[in-house]
């Protein structure tokens, strides 16, 4: 009996010792692993399970759940992608997991960030050591993220093809003042980091799209016009499509705030195109033989001279035009025309007429005068005659097409809205137009613009206009197929020497 009781006692003691040892072993064991806790945290984060994330955090702040939800709602987060890197041990009971994240914001798209998830053993379990930087590395020192709306009113002009206006093409002076007319209020978005004591920092933005308005400018024509002027100061090129009146190119390098569209200048011999039209209407035949002496004195009045007082003897009226004989034009006009008749013809070809371009503009003037001396000067584009480069491009276009059209930079509908008016096309006299085409072709073939490198098919008229305040203005107007142009170099010298080379570069650059 004693032996039996002893055995029972030994068994009981053994059981008690074993239970104590198990309790000590169980008390020393850490719940979970660093890798498992990190994986569970990332999984809950991807699923938007903020409560599940909170359970894995050691002593989460009281606003843990609302802070996560508020960030997603305020930034309009549509989704989040998380890519953990390899776990790194930082101690016996601490570790960290670097990760890459991408939040996709509804208004701004993908927003990538990098972070580090830190873990440690707390209360015998692996827990996440959470700080605001865990949510995003920039959320420290009291910083906060805000999504704000950007409101701007803007407009952008493009070419007729929908392309951007070529850079440095000298068209801004005409397009920029138009922007308020077409600007529309639109909204964009910006993600800001606001840190106390520091200036706001823009992290991501999407600027509001400007209202895009097409002009009539051709990208290739505008670029060629601008490049042709690059080496020529105080100059401009206006290019018009004869069949429509559309302004295909408007490159303006005029100095001192002068405008190719609004400001007028003496046209010199390019105005002989208008005088020739008036003489043709009076019955002078293009092939009629006329004198071209070196000088001509209007009976009882002033003397007019050719450039260099060149005496060409007797020539056809067409060749007098081709060689720009001042004396021929003054003699024929003062014996066949009146100042009123010249002004009337000029009005038919656009002078004094309203233009509706969408950017303003004028077309010059040919005043009626009682002075014979002034009339003689008007005939050759001096005197009181003034015009704009825009108007002379339209005149060249009218010769090519046979119809005068108001040049325009915008669509007909937009021009009507901006200018509040429309201008009807004017059909020109067919006989006069045919003769002018032949005469302008002769200028390039064997006249003042010959042997200058102009491409085949170009017809035109040179002009050199004397000025009281410096060197003469240089002009050249012309056309080729459905493209008409005016080159003007203020105080540039002669039309042949200064304006024609610009036209050559322009046309060869198309």
C-alpha cells in the first residue's frame, strides 16, 4: 500500500512540474511572424479593409480609421496597388518591409509613392508600428494632402489643320488680343502638400484645357513666311488664298508697333496695278505702243523721272508695266484719266473698302485731288495714296481669282460674330483681270522681278516707295496658283533688291 501511494505521489509531482514547464514555454512564444503580419496588412490595405489594418497595428491612433477613409475620399482615390519588397530584419524583434505604391486618383490618374512598413514585437505578437508616413511618406510634421480645383479662362489658336501655330512665326501680335474673345472658363485639378510653416507644394496637376479655336493659317505657309523673314528686320509677309480670302500666313516683324493689317504706307509702283486697271478700262490696249522716256513733264506742272532716268523709247503698255516706267504711267494717266476715275477704280480693288478679318484692319485710301501734281504722284503710288500690306495681298489675290474677297483670319461664322458684319465678294472685270495677269507675268519673266530665282508660275509687281523720313519702302506683291502674297520691308530700299528675295525664300520654302 505504501508503495502504491508513493507511485501516485510521484506521478502527481511530475504532472505539476510538466504543466509549469509548458506554461513557461507558452509564455515565451511570440504570436505570428513579421512576414505574416506584413502580408496581412498589405492584403487588408489593398481591399480597403481599414478595420482589419487597425487590428494589426500596435496602439493605433484614435483617428486611424477616419484618417484613412478621409484621405481616400478627399483625394478621390479609385484604387491602390501595393508591391512589397523583401523583409529586412532590423533587430531580434524588429523588421521592416519597403514597398512601392500607386494610388489612382479619379482626376489626376496614377500617383506613385514609396514607403516603408515597420514592424516589431509588442505584447508577444508581431505588430505594425504605424505613423502617418506609413500612409504616405510626405505626411510628417503635421503635413496634409489636399485636392484642389483650378479654374482658368483661356483660349488657344491653332492652324486650319488643327496643329499648333509654328513657334516664333511672328503671328502672336494678332492672335493674343483675340484670346479674350474666345476664352472659356474651364476647370482642372491640383494635388497640394500643405506643411505648417512651409509654402504649399504642388505634387500633381492637370491644367484645364483651353478652348481651341481654328484659324485660317496654314502651318506650312506660316512657317515658310516666318523663316523667310528671320534675317529681315522691320518686314512682313501677308499670304491670302485667292479662292476663299483666307489668310494662310501672317508673319509680321514690323517695328515701332506698326501693323501689316492696320497701318498704311505709300505703295510705290505696286499701285501701278490699280492705275493699269483704270487705263485698261479707259480703252488702253495691253499691246499698245507707248513712250517710256527717262523723264516726263506734265504740261505746265511737275516733272516725273524713271528710276535712274532710264529711257526705254517706245514699248508696249505691258512692257511699260513690266519695267515699271513711271513716265509712261504718268503721261497716260494724266491724258486719259481723272483723279476721280482713278479713285473709283481703286475702290473696286479694295481701297477704302471695309475689311472683316476677325482681327480688324483697313485697306488704305486714294483721295480725289484737284492738284495735277498730286494726281501725277498718286498714279505711281506716291502723293496721297496709302495702303496696308493686307490690302495689297488681297489685291494680288483678286487678280489671280478675278474676284475681290475680304481677307479673313477666322471662319466666316466667327468673323461675323467678332466683327459684326459680312462683306460680299466683288467680281472684277474679266477683260481687265486677264490683261493684268499677263502684265504681272511679264514682270517676273523679263521685268523688274526677272532673274531673281522666283519659282515657275509666279506673277507679280515690284514697288519702291519714297518716304520723307528715311530709305524707301520695298514692296513685292504676287501670286502662284491659289496663293497670293504681299512682301513689305519698311525702309528696305528697292522692291527688287529687298522684297523680291524675301518672296523667293518664302516660295521656295513651301
